[in-house]
């Protein structure tokens, strides 16, 4: 077999190949070029090397490399269904509303606290945590448009084994339900940074965006530290921690509010008719959402905590704060009147199921 003309996969310049050779250096760009040792003798694109008709990953390396890298070891075979690399992905939103009378002081602390919790205790890669706060890159300010886009990103391409988290710390409001879905006659909403001009984000839309697309084997946790947030995801089951039973929250209109086989769980700061607080009564230091602070402390204190234990811990600590900070209540009226709410797309035993994000 005579010489053949080959193309450099880096600069696309042409050169003549010598029969039997598999390694060349391009005279134009100086890059090391590997040519498949097969009868076809085709040049290999950057990043791969074909040897004996098998594809091995190859680090692109520097032009000074002198020998081809060794092939990576093959992964140990998984189950018959194949091994899937489980994905952990999160969207964290903290809204302070700095130019409005409704300014909040602890939401940025909440986001930082939640990010640290996800990385430290649940091994979320920082690169897969999207943070939306004011003063950020314009694409990551918590506007209505940016939050909606980030929620779409959160569930895009989700597969069995994935763990997704949506966290929101900011204002929550209620508005009259016009679709006939709600048992109390109100839709729950969260307020983006531009809610005065762009409008609120309604529970129906949140359900459509991040609940309905969840495939079998995917788990979503929504943690919402806001007023009126009890059923902010419109999930079909709400847990009554006083009666220790699940309550039917299916849409009265018959509209489908469930997932596509996945599991959605929501932890909210308070019931739909309650207010949440931004306080330092619990930490004694920096301002934060009461729910976020207690959740962080509870999980760090007991990594194997169940949902039932968490609900009881949050109730106990808010009651304790009310008793011990009575002088603060008289001065500032910062009594914590809120009951953390748990809702889910599926019923489960809260005293057996451990929190695993």
C-alpha cells in the first residue's frame, strides 16, 4: 500500500502519510496526530483514538506529547439494564427586593446555607447548582423569566436515578383561583424580583414545569421558604402532622397534577394561610428564613433524619424560639407563627423514609 493523503483534525491541513505509521506531527500546527491502525487508515478526530476497532477516550493533551496515551480501563459492568450516571442538579433562588418596602434581609444567607448543605451533605457538584440572586449576572438575577428558564433547565433530560432540588427564599402571595382547582379557593404564588411588572409565578405553572415532566425514578425536592407556600407545587397529597395522616389535595376540577412516574416532595415554610418569617431569633446572629435555618441544623445534626423527625424538630424549635425570645416579640413583633408543611406526589411513611436529596 502506497502513501496516502491525510487531513489534520486540528488545522485541517493536508499531509502525506507513510504506510504502517500511526503517529504524525502536523507541520502546519505542530499538533500530534494519531491515525487509526486499521485497514481503513482514516485520521482520527481530536479526542478519540481507534485501535483494533474499539473507541477509547483520549485526553487531547499538549503538542509536545510523544506517545499515545494508554487506553482507560473498561468500567465494571452494571446490571443488565446498564449503569446510569446519576445526576444531581439544583436551582437556588434568593430574592431580597432591595428597592421595595418589602425588602428581605436573610434570603442571600438562605441560598448560601442551602448550597453548602447540598455540597457538604448530599454531594451535589457545585457546577450543577444554579444560583439566582440580585446583583448577579443578568442571566442569573431572579426575574420571572430567569426563574422559569432555570426551572426548565432543572428537569430537562431528567432520567431514572436523578435527584433534583428547587429552593426559593423570598415573598409568597395568594391570589384568587380562577380554574377551580384549589380546595381553599386560592392559588399560591412566589414573587420574582420583577413581580410588579412581570407578575407572580403561580403554583399551576410551577407544577406544569417541574412536576409533570418527572420520569419514573426521578426525585424532585422543592424547599420553599416563603409565606403562603404550603401547596406551592400543587402536589396531590398533603401531610397533616397533627393528625399524622395524608390529606387528599387533588385538583377539584379533575386536572392532572401528578408526575410522569417520578416522585415530587415539597417542604414549605408554612401553611397556605400562614406567614413565614425572616429572623435572627433562631441563630442569634445573621438573618435567615426560620425554615431554612432549622432544616439546615436538623440535617447536619442527624444526616439520617426522617421526614417525620424533621417536621417535629421544626415545630419544637419554632415553639422554643417563641418562648425564649418573648422580649423580642414585644419590641419587634417577630413571633414565629408558622408550621412547616410537607406535600408529595406519592403517599409514604414519614417516620420511615429518610431525607435523601
